[in-house]
C-alpha cells in the first residue's frame, strides 16, 4: 500500500506557505482571508496555501502555542 506524503514548501519572496496534502488536480477552492484551500473532484482537500505567511511571526507565536497545548493537556487529563 502506497502512502501519500505531504509536501510543504515556502516561497519567501511572495510569502506563500503551501502544504500539499495529496497529489491531485485542484478543481475548486475556498478562500478565507489569507488561506486558500484547494479541493479535488471528490471534494477532498488536496492543498492549503497560506498567503502573507512570515516565519518570524510564526516563531514568535510558537512558544505561546506550545505552552497552550501543554496547559490544555494538563487541564483535560483524566486524574
């Protein structure tokens, strides 16, 4: 059984982060602000593009996101 591997690429000049979920042709898209989700003919998401993406800003938020995830696990863990 062949596994689909996601591909991630970033174009620093244009500020676009692209996540390919599976290799398929896009036939439809949804746009939500700076996020574009592409769908195949089955209606399954095949690609996500984040426009105006800046790693520097993401890196600043990453510590807070990790702390939130850690705190959330602790708050919702079964004791």
